[in-house]
């Protein structure tokens, strides 16, 4: 059989993936991306948005994103859209890797000497009573609907959450002339004192600070109801969302009718593919998330230097840091193949500026209290419908880690492969047995990392 080959394979066409490809284009580069067009989550469907003349809704960063996508398109790099990577073979041999991916209804293989994983991040899961009801969705999902189809939430709708994406979506919905009926702010105002300790370093990213401040100042303008310091939230309904209730730190309670609830509590690195490769990852207490162990600023894996993790998958930093790190990863991979130069001091400075604000944001927006210590009846694993109480009971019966939890409850064995429940399962285990999170092995992910049919798998030829 003929095996498809590349010098450098890149997984993901967001800011980091595109930057890596542009920097390494003197080698044979192939970019695999599961979306219909480049841009990643941050600039999703930016070309379609521009065609609809809706760029103004999403802010100045979307104009920059359009220019960067156009630069990527013009580079002539081989870009395969709707190519969903489901696994990697030969990742531990030292002689390159084989990517297994689904494309046009067939499972295909791409062999590469160097691999750059730029899979970005996803929203932190937010288990609370009623979060599985139809009508409850993540803020990111609502943003995707707005970007791809110009679809807006059904009224009455509530936006609840904290952090930069929460503020950004509120700003975008208002720009689209569909402001939320109610805003519930889940952040703790007292955190500002701790966050201010990191302000001097964050001033390197003054542009982002001012932008966030602007969003925050205008978030409640024109909103019928805005409630701050919310520490508890519940969704109610028989077959779909009908109403929500909440409680604040000072004991005040409230409720309202709702057809849609958008919820957000920050983002975490999308390490699914890395976990499936048995790559070493560690728990970052400051970021409250698992991230890969890297050996260089370019994102080389500590145990497999021919594999790179670039952008938010390596630790949340935003699109500017992702572009810088992607460019460094692309230059490094290219250089190890005998092409180009590895020195890029400007990208290193850009990466530093992009990351400078993170300690401030991490201190200001730790995981929301509304999702701490969920009630026993709260569903944690949506795929297998496993509750927090069942997980706590399994710990008492001897399950000391998320991988053992699979044997007890099948927790994390559904279609999402633990994407929605793995981290919260670890939190519940440590809450129950008193261990530190970094003392518990993360949930193991097996390939394929996302659903694929047996019929599709039969189209893959063996090497």
C-alpha cells in the first residue's frame, strides 16, 4: 500500500497550528483539522462571518484572525479540513509517528517525522443540579452557534459564569443586539486582593487588561437583572429547562423562568490526545488543570522530543501566546529536520507578553464555588449517568483513582472518553480520601479518542 507521508504533521488549525505551519513551510507540512475551515475555536468560521459582514459583532480580534487565516491559506500548506484525528501509532519509537484520522468517511493514516499537537482547550465542565436538561449549554457552544449559523439563544435566557470568555460572550451578544435577560456572575469579588499581587507582571499585557476591563464595565448595561457573587445555581424542569434558581454569598436567593441557560467557568487544556499517547502530564494547581510536561519553550515533550505541544494545549495563554508558541514549535521542528533557523527572539518575547497576564487571571478566576462539592444527586459522568454520590460511595469501597473508578462504575468510558467527567472525578476522589490532586494518576484515555464506527475502521489499511 502507499503510505501518506509528511515531514511535519500538525493537529489543529487554530492560532498555534497555523503559526507552526507557516513557520515550517519549507518542510513538507500537513495540517489535519476537524473543523470545516481554519481558525480554531477562537476564530471559528471567521471566513463565513466575514462573508456575512458580521465581523463587528465579535470584536477587533476577529479582524486579526481573518488576516491570519488568509495568510495561512496563501502559504500553500497542505490543509485537510474535517480530518478528525482519532489516534496515534508508533508514538514511542523515536522515528516518527503515524496519525490515524477520519476523513471523508474513511479512516486514513499519515506518517510524519515530527508531530505538533495544537488541539487548544475546551470549557471546564460545570456539574450542578439540572445541568443535563435540554436548554442548558456551555457559553462556548452558544458562541459556536452564533459564529457558524448566526443562531441566538431562545428567550428568556440567562448567562452565568466568570472569566474572559464569559465577559467576551456577553459583549458579543450585546453587539448582536440579543443581550441576556439575566446575568449571574459567579466570580468572588474578594479574589481581587490576591489577584492584585500579580498585577505588576500582568501590566506587560496591558492591551488585554484594558480590553477585559472594558467588557466588565459594560457587561450589565441594558441587562434587566444582574446578580453578583453567586455561589449556588440550579436548573429545574421536567423534560427541558423551565426555570433556574440561585443563591449568593450573603444568603440572598432568587429564581426566574428560563428557556436557555448559558454557563461558563473558564477553559482547560485539551489533553485527550496526549493522554492517549501516555504522555507525561501534571496538575497545575494555579491553573487548576492538567497540562503536559514540556522540555523546551518550543513545546517539545519531555520524554519524546520529536513531538510538540503548542498553544493552549500546553497551558492556557490566549491567542497571542498560541501564535508565538506555534511559531517556535514550527521553527524547532523544521530546524531538527535540517531546515531554517531555530532562533526567533521576537516570538519568545511575544510568548512572554502573552503569558504574563495568566497568573493575574488565574488568581482572579479560580474554579467557581458554585461547582465545588456537588450534591450526591448531581450527575458527573453524563455519558454513563453516574452521580457524585455513586463516585463517593465507590471511593469508600476502595476505588482510589479514576482508572479504578472505570471498573467500579464505567465512569469515563462513554463517548467523550472522560472529557466531561475526568477532572471532576479526580476532585471527588481527593475530597473523599484526603489525597492531593497531583497524587492521583489522571484518567487514562484509550484510542480512538472519539467515536468512530466499525465500518469506518475497516477502511484503514495496516502498515
